[in-house]
C-alpha cells in the first residue's frame, strides 16, 4: 500500500516534492503507526464486506477496522465473527491491494475466537482493536495478543482504546494511566498505537459534542486527552503513537456559528465553490480538529465516513516549509539556533529535534508538498480523483 495511489501520476508530480513511500510490508512499528492515517470503521455484519474493503483501498483508505463491538447488535455477534473471519480469509487470498486491517473485538476472548475461525494464514490481518482498555482487562488483552502472535507465527498488533470511566474520572486517572503505561511498556513491540475513545468519554458525563465544536472545546474530555498524551505520548522513547478521536458528522445542518475556513486560501486557486462543499459537509470542523490533534501531539484519526479520509490524509502531507526546517534541524548535532530557509522563524536545533524526527517520518508515509502547494490543492486533488 501507498498513500495517494489513487491520484494520477502527472497530478502527483505536480503536487509533491517528495512522493509517499510504500509501507505495506514494513515491519517498522513506528512507520506503520504513522501510516494508519484515517482509520475507517466498518460493521462486521455489512454485506459484501470483502468487496467494500477492496473498493475503499482503491479509493485511498489505508487502514480499516472490522467492528464487532458498538456497530454490531448483540443478537448478530456470532454471525459477525464468522463474517469477519471469512473476510480476512478472502483478503488474504486476494491479489488486489488491501489496507492495514484490524478487528475490534468486545473482549480478550474474542481475539482467540477470530484466530480459531480463520482458515488461511490470515496475512491480511494486521491486528486487533482493544476497546474499554484499562488496568482491569489489560493483562488479559495483552496475553491474548501474545498467543495470537505465536499461533500465526508473526507479530499481531494491538491498538488499545482508552475510554473507560476509571480513566476519565479525575480522582482515578493518574493511577490508571500509570498502570496502563507500565503494562503497555512490557508489550511495546505489539502496541501499534493508542486510540482515544472520546464518544464513550463524553457518555460518562451525558454529553454529545455539537458539530460546531471540536473535542478540545469539551473541557472534561480535552483534559483526559492531555493527560493521555502526557503519560503515553512522550518523545523520549517511552511513548506510543496516539491517534485522534472520531469526528461523527458528515451532512449539512443549520449553523449557530460561522464556518471555520477562511475564504482566501480557496480564492487564491479559484476554489471558492470547493470551500462551500467542505462547509456543507461539516468538514471545516474536522479540518480544525485535525489541526488541534496535531498541535497536541496526536497523529491520525478514527473516521466513520469515507468522506473524512481525504481530509485527514491531505492534512497529513508535510509542507515544503516543514520539511526544509526538519532537514536543517537534523543536519547538525552541534545545537544552536538559525533562521529557517523561509526566513520567517528561528529553528532551535536541540529543542526541535524530536519534532523534526516526526516530520521526516510523516514525510516518508504521506510525502512532501511542492513549494506553494497548500492543503487546499491536496484535498481538492483527493476529492476529485
């Protein structure tokens, strides 16, 4: 797989200074975690699931989750497990490209049940999403991952979802994050990313955030996200990739507040109607939330609608200016400070080094835009391709 493979070659060369690199066969955990990008969830009971996944891959989706938890009614769970296993088998035998594929189980026992049901080597299965992950169930989940890896003869990744009340509640949060961090550290090679379940966090307080707001405007949840990044997202080698929570909205509505997209970037490339399209689909709110995810140390995002994928991926492309700064910073071990190539900021060689490493990693996966190419150009190309 490679990001933006659905965009025609001439358009890619117009947009990119450095093209995205393939990542499907990589055993590099850090690289794969960055490659997740927009992770699209799909119910395990959906008819024609294999065909749907292959179609989404052809349209640019690079990671998907077959959901056996919230998206499947209790009475359909057994059928969903069988359908998920069959889909894994069919994809494993396919010659067409398929995304990084995960199954969201309900309990640790569900991991073994899926492995029992597959008939092939299950090479299409990248790992499992582990919901309601906290210290009471973490050891069981992690042991099940270990057993699955042994049975398949390769590393099976886990993506724990942090969303439980014991983690959300202020009086138990620090102790819980400390315990979770210690348990994850023991199984670091199998933890691809830590996901944030903001919908369940909101449920703890009887909240459903409005589409005019980002998750960072919901302070009780924003505080939890900040603490998750503080404990588990550190750039000193002890942290993990943290992915952003879902954006639930994808249709027009009556607005209380003004749209969050300035007109000028669209007017510069004669794309004002495209701005109106984004606003009409509530994608301006998603764009703002992705920017805030990035500012808070979060990479990638859970999505529940295909229209969100292009937005996440366009916002993940490294700008030419960011790349130039990162190369300058990584080009010396001597420390010090210097004006950027763009002559608009100072680069501090030691404090900005971790940031520069993240930029070069993202550049490998999502590429580097040509000088003068903005997210508007990238998003428009993805939507129209």
